[in-house]
């Protein structure tokens, strides 16, 4: 046996592979697809990678998208409160997030790994078989074939059913009110509507996404067949936007509005879950879980890719600094160390699926009146630990607001 076997070619698996490769650790990546295969298929998700993730990419030498069409620089937030006028604020995101389709991003990372001498095996390989080849196996692929190894951790998984039903696609025909900005509309009882610029295989386009409360008025988008009747699908999407985000509807060109290509759409439902972070295998060895094999968060707080990147770097450090066998004791301990950071992301992501408590609603109100609060809140998505510590209690919000008031306003 030798080195580390990594199952999965998502952001967690590939950043872990590249980081271990930098440290001289032998690594083999096991992926269903090779570099070219990762470029195809429907969009899987629409990640926003914040500043800390981009810094890690620079350390890995794989950050290639530092241009305006691949960035979000502002957030326009609208909270529909039932009052005649919604609560609104525009916030600067510092540093900008990077919004690149994973069909561009993941082939770049896997290609770099292979070009630097990394070993890649494609196809379907049972985890137990991989474990017999390596000192340690890390599973970063959340498909059904490996979920059986990592059962849900009930104590860390408060939901047993989806809290949002999703319909998100990549579209043409949407204008921006503020260049390189994201729009998010919070609709109590209905869910959220998001529009964000996105660098896709078709170039600069826009993602339009419905995060619908099950049974609510936005859920119908999830059940439409865009392939069978594209005209009816686009018409229904526009009707939903007009009814629930009329300001956004005014910026959509009806004649030019369409998916960038057939199939550029994802529909489904996600149940947030934390799985056990390690598994004992048949031959008495153990496997570690990261990324989608370990944690599935609702995408509302845009933390999935960023948590995957953080976990990859943290695990690489634990692996390279460990002396001894990568046995059950190591896997248990490593998983708990990773949870020290991940729990803040999980708790925050789960909390955002519910109605905001009074202290968070008050923070939104202050953000609408003070750009310092708005900018600090939005930029805090780059630091989920600090942000959740602030948002989780009234005392935390009070301290956050006090810090903002001591800050000099920044010019736009």
C-alpha cells in the first residue's frame, strides 16, 4: 500500500489532491470521469467561491478567473416583509466572489493535477478495493454508491425532508441594475428568488434560481418540463418573477429570455444532512468523508464549495503532519477536527432556512439604513465562523453592529 486514494473529482477531492501533491504525498484520484468528461452534462450547481477559497486556489496555482465577467462585486438584497415597501439594501462584497461553472472549474483542477504527475483512474471502483491499495482513502463523492458507508448523523441533522425545492438555470436576456451584482429576494412563506452573473461554458450569462418552500407558490417551477415545452417553461418562469420580484422582471427582455442551451437547468430538492465522517471498511481499514460525502447544506448561504475547499486544506495539513498509521483513531480525530469549523457553516445554513429571529431582522433593518452594516454583513460570507457567531445570538448582533459603527464609511 502507498499514499492516499481520493474518491471523487469535486472541489474537495481535487483541492485535497493538489495540496497533498504540493507536499510530496503520493495521491491517486478515482473519478467517474476524466478531464474531458467533467466538461459535459447538465449544470450540477452554481457555486460562488469567496475570498478565502480564492486565496487557497492561488496557493495551488489554479486561480484563472480574475476578471469582471466571472465576479460578483455587489449584492442587492430585498426582503419582502408584508409592508407596502420592501426592505432593500445594496452591499459591496469585498473581496468579490468568483462565479465559474464547475464544468470549467473542475477540469482545470483535474488537468493541473494530472499535468503535475498525479495519477488518475477513471471508472467505477468500490471504496473497499481502493482502500486495499492505499495507506488512507478519502471519499469526496456524495453519490448513492458511497452514502451507505456514511450514515446520517441524527444529532447534527435536524431535517429529515427537503426544506427548499429548487429550480435554477443559466439564462440569456437579463439586465443588471448594478454591474457584476447578485439579486436576492427573500419571500416569507414562499422562499427565495436569486439572480447572479455566472461565467458558463456559453460565456457570461445569468443564473436565475427559485428556492421554493415546499408547497409554496414558487414550487411549480420545479415540476415544469423545460425540454418538452420550452416556451411554456420560460413563460411560467417569467410569470413567477413578475408576481414575486417585479423589479427584477422589469430587467428581463421577454423576447431574448431563454436558457443558454437546452438542458442548462437543474431541478430537485435537497435535504440538509451531516453524515458520519468516517467509516470502518470490510478489511478493518477506515475511510474518511469530506465534501458531499460528508455534508450536504442547502445552497442558500452559498457555503458548499467554500466549506469543501476549507476542509480539503485542513485535512491535507492533518495528513501531512500525522506520524503513524491512518487508522480508526486518526480518522475519528480528523473528522472531529474538521467539524470544529464545519459546524458553524451547518448551523448557519440550517438557520437561514427558517424565518429570521428578531435580532437578525433588526440587523437587516440596520443594513438598509447604514452601508457599513450592509457591506460588513455581505462580506462576512467569506468568514462563516465569525458571521455565525455574530448572527446566532442577540449579543452577537449587538457586538457586530457596534463594530460597524466604529468603522469609517467606504466609498462606493
